[in-house]
C-alpha cells in the first residue's frame, strides 16, 4: 500500500488526468469553433464540467456540493442569453 501523498493515489491521478483532458478539449474547441451562441454554450458546458470535477477532486462535500451544482446549472442556463458582445450590437 502506498503511503505517499494522497494526490498520488491511482483514483486521484485518473481524476486529475480527466481535468487536464477537459481543459485541453475546452481550449481546442474554443480555438476551432465558430463565434456562435451554440459554440459558446458548448464552451460553458465544458468549462462547467471542468470546474465541477476540479471541485469534487478537492473533496469538499455537503452544502457546498449543492451550492456549486446550483451555480454551475445557473451558469449553463444563462449562458445562451445575451452573449452578443456590446460592440457587435446594433
């Protein structure tokens, strides 16, 4: 049994790898996607998933879980509205 840092456990290593892959996929999608509302929604969903996974690896539970889920859901729900930048509105 390994007695090193808790971050070096196999389960945590897989979670950190998943976070890294989500970050890289969000960056790749941002670079390749057109500037549309649908693309922005996909970016928000990818980044929300990354945030949720990063917070869950931190092992904060209880009321904080429910609050972070509510905030992430609100961000995803609001993201397609009003996404046109001010300088492009006419």
